[in-house]
C-alpha cells in the first residue's frame, strides 16, 4: 500500500482478506498517524489474523544528531 497515509492503511486492512498480506513494513515517522499509533490500531482489529500480522518498524531518518 505504498503511498497511502497510515489512517488509509488501517482502513484498507479492515477491507482486505485476512490472507492478503504476510508482513507489514511500518514507517514510524509518518505525518497524520505515526507508526506506533498505526500498529496499535492494527492490533485492535477484530480479525485475529489481521491483528497479529508481523510488523517490522523502520524509518528513513538520515539527519545528523
């Protein structure tokens, strides 16, 4: 679902078949809803298989400290 906002991604997870995705790569630094909140939302989905999909957190933060 590349290019979608996190809120759109949670809605799409509700709409697709439980076997549609095997893994989610989650950007933890998104604008409207960060990856932490998005993961929490996915974990509360009613479908157990969707709610427990493996999620790999990552970011493209390349700024110097």
